[in-house]
């Protein structure tokens, strides 16, 4: 379901289509992930990710703060967009991050990383993990399938909300 929130939108604004939001999610090079620390404080970190099918995917080392946070609390917000004031579309995805271990899916995601970011981001897949081809270690892989997403357009200013069936 797509809704334009007129309270935060110019009079001439229209709801942004989800297809445009998916294009931005696919093309973005950098995302910001917000998780919750065990003591309730927020944690935000930039990361690389890929949009594939109907979800965002990212990887992280098993001992990194975001992985430890997600082990305790899977609720997350993932954002991307433009830092320009008068142009662009900023996106916010609210969801739960789910760890993936299915190696068929992990191989598709690993291939998507290479396609998007190049050979420096090549991963081998085994034992339900990404293994960096350079030998730099292992990574857990998470899926963020949006439950609710927001689009903040800046010309004309608008706020669109998308809700997805579970």
C-alpha cells in the first residue's frame, strides 16, 4: 500500500512509486544501518549492500557491534539517499534483519556483490557464511525485507509511506 502524507508534502506533490524507490535501493553504493545496543542505545554504521528480489542484503563480521546487536534484537532501520537539500529521494526501510545461511541464496547474494562493487567484494560461500576471497575473514549475511518504508522527496517536498504484507 502506498500513501502520500499530505502533512509533510507540498500541495503539488504526488506519492512516489515503489518502482522508483527500488531503483534507488539497487543503485545506491552506501547505506546506513541502525540497530539497538543491549543497553537500549542506538548504533548507526555505514555499510555496503545489495537489493535483490524484494529485500536488502548486507554482511558483517560475526564480532562486529551490529552483528552482536542483531543477535539480541533484530529490529533495524536501513537508510540511503542524497545529502542534497533540494533534490533527490531519501529512503528509510523499517524491518527485522534475518540472518541467512542457505548457501544457494548466499551464492546469489555473493554474485550480486561482485556485480555491484567489483572483485574486491568477492566472497566464497561455505558453512552458511561469506568467506572473503582475500582470506580476510568470514561474514554473516542478513536480509532486510521492508515491513514499512518511507520516501522523502525534496523537489517537490513529499513524504510517501509504503507498507508491505508479511
